[in-house]
C-alpha cells in the first residue's frame, strides 16, 4: 500500500506514521508513506502557497497551482501519466483515488477503510487555513472525506486517522491475522471486553467462563458480550447487524430498558 500525502506539514505525517504499528509496517515494506511538501511547488520567491481570498473575508486560501504541480509530481512518481486535454489541463487520473480531507466530505467509516485497503496507491490532499482554491480540487479530487462533525485546523490528522485504519487491514501489518476481522465494527458489532492477569484484581474477578477452557462456551460468551455491549453503547449499529432471534431479543431488552 502506497500512501502519498500532499501537505504543508510533511513532518506531522512522517512522525506519526513512523511510530508504533505503522512504523513497523513501513520498516517491513508493507506500507509506504510519501509525504510531499506543497510548499516545494510554490510559484513565488517567498515559497508561499497561500493568498488572500477573492471577495474578502478572514484567513488565507491555498493556491491552485502549487497543489496542482504537487499532484503532477506524485502522478509522475507513480508513473501514471495524468490525462491532459488540448489546453494541457490535467484531468483526474482514472484509477487513482485523490482524497481531500474536509469537514464537508462523506463521514469516514470501516466500510470505506476496507474499500481503500484494496487500492495500491492513494493520494491524500491536506488543506489548511480557510481551504483550497476550488478550481484545483474540482480538477483532481475523487473523494471528499471527513472524520466527523467537528472542525480541525487542517487535514493532516484526518489523513493520519484514515491511513491508520487502512494500514491495519493490509495483510501482515497486524501479527495476528484474525484480530483485524474480529475487532469492533466487522459485523457491525463492538468487541467483547478483554481481561488479563491477575485473575482477581482488587477484589474484582475475571468472568469465570474465561478460565474454563471450554471453547464452545467461550465463543458463545464472546458473541453474547458483543451483542450486549453494542446494545448498551451503540444501539444504532444493531440495525445493520445480523443477529439470531435470541440475540435480537437480548438486544431489544437492553435498548428498551435504556429508553425508559
Ligand atoms: Cl477531514 N478536515 C478538517 N479540517 N476538519 C475536520 C475533518 C477534516 N473532519 C472532521 N473535521
């Protein structure tokens, strides 16, 4: 998986991705992070990539040309020739997703993470200030994505969130191949509670079934705990979850009680 990030703050991307599990995946060659500084494509001698907004108003707007040149540079690195029309205007590169991080976008979720994990190259465009000149986003962006209904100072943290969610779906990134598929949100259910030693901590015991060694009982307990937890914490997820009649009954009992 090759992540290409157009940003004014490449250090933010490289530092965060270089740590922990993503850092290990980079060293192992499972993922690759190419943070490209938009400022390197600035078209004035002060290396500024922003300017005042037409029509007035507060803040600055990122200029179209540095973003556009940065995009072309990444396309040439990927060795994909961006399509050009007679005037030399580059059209969207078919097949390569260019994700613009914006609170105006579609809200990111696990399903989208799975879709992106099937790509070979993904380009992220991180905005700052009051945004990016609309003409270049129109030209190159394929996906407008937000990470939730709140406003951040820039697109770098959302890009990191999305790259993290994708990375853990890339085969080999997590040691345990089952863990990616059984954790929260696959099946629209939250993960069951986890315990480790000691068996009694400050008077609180681990649920006895976990010490029983009975695999059938354990599997039933995990599943039931997932259903209970989802009904308690995120009942909205249950609408799209596949539950047995008995599970549906347990879930309905909890959600009904919580409504009163
Ligand atoms: Cl993708 N960008 C910014 N600036 N703020 C956000 C966001 C993105 N998603 C939620 N808030």
